[in-house]
C-alpha cells in the first residue's frame, strides 16, 4: 500500500505492531533505458562478463563448449579464444593485474591466464560451487548460487570474509554473475530479470534494476536463455548487460522509479 503522509505511515506501523506484524521497506526498484546494442553470439552460454581496454571479455559454460574470449564490441567477433578441456564447465571470470581468473562450476578448479596471450599461468582449488566473480581494489568477490558472497585473497584464492545478501530480512538466493561498480556489487539473480545492487560492507540490497522486457521472449533460445552478464566501462560510465545465448549485448542507463512502497511481512 502507498503511504501518503508521515502521519498515516506512523498510524499504519502502529496498527501492524498491535497486530504482531512488522513492516519492511523494500529496496527501491529502478528501470532502464537502452542506449545502444551490440552483437552477441547465440552460441555463447554466458557465465562471466567484463569490459576492459575496449574489449568485452566473456567466459562461457557447458561441458565441451566452455571458453574464454576477448571480443570486439562492434562486431561481436572474438579476437582471442581459449577453450577449456571438455570435462570442465566454465563459470565466472575476472581480471586481476595482467591476469584473468576463470573458475569452474563443480570441478573446484580456478584457472589463471595471462590476459594478453591467454596462456595458463597457475590454478587454485576451492570448496563449493563456482558461479560469478568480480573484484574490488583488494579482493576477488565470488558467488556460489546461494545468498553468500565471499571475498578472496587474489594471491591464494583463500576466503577472507563473506557477507549474506538480504533485501530487508529476506536472503537473496541464487546470486550469479557479478560486477563491481562505484563501490557497489551488482549481481544477476539466476532466472530473474532483476539485478541487485549490494553493499559490500554488510550485504544489504541497496536497490534493484528491473530489466523486464529488454529481450523479447521470441528471441530467446530456450528457458535457460536468462539474463546473466554485467560489464562496466568506468572510463566512459557505460553499463552493459547480456544473457545466456542472447543475440545482443545492451548498453543501458538506469532510470529511477518512485514512490517507495511499504511491505507488511507476517512474522
């Protein structure tokens, strides 16, 4: 329900308190405007995505089809490609210094490549599943399909700390591909058309970006052709999104939406 004034809001909260119901302020929801679109291969099952030095870097999944690619945005054509051995299901990717990290879904291996040649440099082991990856100035941030994001030492891949992502009191499960933008973590939620904006300090959802309708259903290969790919060009303040086997990468502007809504939650 919409709260038209402070007085009515206070009355509403009082009634909820008497009834044993608490009110939660939902994180604000923004929408989008498409600024431009770029070609994207519908053969690419996108699991990792970032922008650097004029190129999209993409990590793709599925056993026998997993690869890491450097792609020219204007053409959608790769200028470098490295395929993973067929037993591995590739997942998130992130750049760190002169290297690129790419980890795997259930094989507990993270591969490190030289970014310029895609030559393997080293590898790490870890527990749990691998989903998305991004980075702060000091740490690599990873998702594993739960509501938990883990912050890792880039030199050892060891977990340093973690946060549980919540919208109000509700954990946000199935966090997937990640991007670090202006001090916030942006996260795809698997099988959702929304991107969560997350505080890296406490896991609180600061807001949502609702991308409903950005790609028509008849342009999706199947039900798994979901939103999954966020990239940011910091030099020009450009935000890009794509999905698994989508025909396009979209450059978007986030558009704020109002008003705020109070949501009663039964305890």
